[in-house]
């Protein structure tokens, strides 16, 4: 029973590390895109979200992935 629980815990930790790594890459990519964009990111209101998403997508050359989109949502939610 203890071994099975330890194996399960190990799996959960490895899965979390994998997810954190993906999130870290998304954070780096969004930061890189924001640095490349000609945007005033100090004044973020909900109305500018679509404009920012369009600019970031244009800079990236393809749609943002779900982690990048989640980060943009998080940024706007923190600022409101």
C-alpha cells in the first residue's frame, strides 16, 4: 500500500514538474512577444485585450497556444 502510494505521488510530482516546465516556456514566449510588440502594457484594461491578442498572434505568426492564452487572461485578471 505504501509503495503504491509512493509511486502515485512520484507520478504526480513528475507530472507537475512537466506542467510547470511548459508554463515556464509559455511565460518566456509571452514575455518575448510583449517585448517585440509596440504596446503600452502599463495601462491594461479589458478593452485592450483583443488588440493585444491580435498583435501577439501577428508577431508570433500563428495562434497563441492554450498556456499562452491562459497567461494573457491571468495578466488581465490581475490588473482588474
